[in-house]
C-alpha cells in the first residue's frame, strides 16, 4: 500500500508531502491548479520516462520519494529478492532529475537502474489515465488487455524460449543466404565480386609505383627543365662547376707540398669533383632516357582509374578490397558446401515452429475460454455502472495453419483479437472504437481495470480524471463502483465529480496561489465534514443558501452506501 509521497521542485510544487491511507482517496481542485502534477510525480518516481521540463523553474533539480507498506505483498518481495534487495516491510523508492537530464534512482537507499525501479513498482501501483482511453481504442492493444485477464502458467515462458531458438536458427540460416533462391542470388553476387577483384589483380606496391610514375609524367616538362639547368651548371656551360673545381684542385695541388692542411683541402676538392662528375653523368643519362610516351601515360591513368573504382566499391583502399576478396571467397565456399548444415538448421527451425504452433494453440484455447468469462464480467461491471443493455464480445481472427504461422512467427502466439461493443439492446456489436461514446468509454475503462486488477493483484490503483463525459446518475454509479473497488484495493482518484468526492474516505484539495510573484501549488487534506461539503458544493456549482445543504445531502447519500 502507498503510504507517503514527497515531492520537491516539480512544476509548480516547491515542497510537498502527502500521507495516504486505505480506501478511496479523492484529489480535487480547480482546473489548472496542478492536480495532475501529483500523478506525474508519482509516475516519475515509479520509473516512467521524464524530461527536464518537470523541474520547477529556477531550480537545478527535482526530487520525488515514495514509501510503501509491503506487508503481505509476496509478489513485490519476490521481485526485490531477485534483484538482490533485502526483505523489509517498508520500501522507499526515490528519483532525482537534474536540468542536465541526469537521473539518479534508489531503492531503500541503494542505487538502481530505471528498469529495476519499474520492475518493482509494476507490482505496487497501476496508473490508469485519460491516455488509456486511446490505448483501449486500438485493436492491437486488445490482446494485451485479454492476456491481463488470463493465467497461462509457464506457457508464455516456454513460447518465449522457443522464439529465442527460432531467432537463432533464422540468424544462422540468414548467414548462409536465407532460402535456396536467396542463397543462389548471394552466390551469383559473390561470384561476380570475386571475379572482378581477381581480374583487378590489386597490390598496394603497384598502386604506389603507379602513383609515383604518374606524378613524374604529369610534371615531366618541369622536371626536364630543372635537370637540364643542373646538368649545364655542372658541365655544359663555361665556366662550368666541374671546370672550376678542376682549376681549384690544380692550384692547390701545386702548393700542397708546403702545407699538410692545404694537401687535405686539395684531397677534399678532388672528392667533390669526382662526386660532381658522377652527378653530371647521372643527369645526362636521365635526360637521354626521358621522353614523353602518350601510350604509357594512357595505360597508367586507365589502370589508376580501375584501381580507384575497385577501391570505391570495396572499402576505400586496396587493403580493404583485398580483405573483401578473402572474405568473399570464404563465404562463397561456405555457401557452396553448406547443403547439409542448411538442411539441418532448416529442419531444426521447422521443429521449433511446430512446437511454437502447438503452444500457440494451447494459448489460444485459454484466451478463448477466458474471453467468454471476460465478456460476462465486463457486461456485469457495466450493468453496475448503469449500462444494463451492454453487449461485449472478443472477436478472434481465423486460426492460421502451421504454414501460415511459419510466415508470422511471434513469441505471443498467433491470436489477433478485437473488442466488439454495443451499448443498446437490439443493436449488433461493432468495433469498440467506432461505437463507444466518451462517457461509455470512461465506464468501460473502469470496468476493465476492476476486472484485470483481480488477476494482477496490484494493491494500489490510480485513476487520473477517468470521469470524462459522466454526470448525474451515472456519476453516482461510478462513485459507488470506485467505493466497492476500494474495499479491496487502495484507490487514488483525480476527479471533478462531486459524487466521487462525496464518496471518498480521504479528500485532498489542490490549491494554487501566487506568492512573491511566483505561482505555487499546495495540497491540504480536508479534515472536517464542513470542508468536504464546501468542496462538494463548489464542484456542484452551487451558490446561495441551498448550496451547502445540497452538498451535505450528497455526502449523506455516500455514507449510506
């Protein structure tokens, strides 16, 4: 049971602590006063998604803490035990949200993940809001609602495990190219790619050599001009560098006998002269062998373009293309020689599908049996809510054959269902979304929640303004239904109906006011019958001397239920 909720810096609330009790708690207040902030804060601390817009303006972070009494809640204790938390009679969960978007979640003071928080909270509180109207109108969600009423034992776990095996076999077969036709297409593609890469005959050394030669050819004129100037400077001009070195060598040679240092310098000039002669000879050879060859340049550019094209298709580099070739050959060999393995995997996959189909049939049988009970339960609940002529059915799509199921394998079986509804005697049932009104939808939602809660056994139910489209006598019936539900479950209801406020065991009033230029929302518990009567009168729109007596009459009616 929910015992306490502490909210700090959420939307319009600076700091607020609420204490809850058993039975029916009604939360009311003017439109826009911040009633939904309470539910949003509760949903946040229970693990629902949130963003930094929840943080009160001007503050750096928001914090929400919730406390539960775990007495006799074996399901919650079991989940906590699985997550490694010690068994305690009191559970405190907290969550912090900063403007940077950082979340911090804790269970009994110990850090935990949001998924752990949700795993625990899902056994404690069920929040049913206006958005669930849309949820119930979507046919794809109807199976989820029906399953909430069913008890499958280990069937779903078995189906989930088999589905995991099915996916593993499918993944392995896909690695072999999928079906025979898909595999043949893959082999054709691989064969083409291997042939193209082998014909390209790539090597990193060739590419580097071609790039270097191409660089020389495209700059040939500039290179020849530079080499010619260098050669002329060394030996082909007067005075040339070599002739000058010869003159210098001869001059020093004639006097080197008189000074050993001069002899050393003379020897060094001789070495420079020999090196210069060799350079000049090499430059001469270069000029003799250098010529413009258009055929060679065309061949080189064609080859470089081919290499560039291959690189673009197979990874961006010669090395990547060569790796692709090696892997393609391996895959081709594996596919070519995988007939036995493929047959084995295909047979195993078919066995798994057959087992899943068998389990799905058992699942479907349970659903169809429970669907009849669900229909009767909903019609009974709606009769209590003033809809005595309601007809409700769960429509099942045709059962697929094994071959059909093999094309639509699911871990949830093969059933597709849709809720059919008629609120008036003599009218045929039609899809729920097409015929149900707003007021009928609110009562239908309350009926469904009351039924599934018995199966789910969640101790606290929260209804966020589900009284849309309800008034008058129907509002009284909804109030009575909530009163009856609250005898088994703790119920929190955000409401605008005076009938529900009158019926509540505890009344919380949301009020909004401006202080120091800032809007603030607060909550106070109505302690006396007089305070409760004033709130009931406000919701009734009553004015004058008859307002409070009218409110008291409604409160007395609720007491006598």
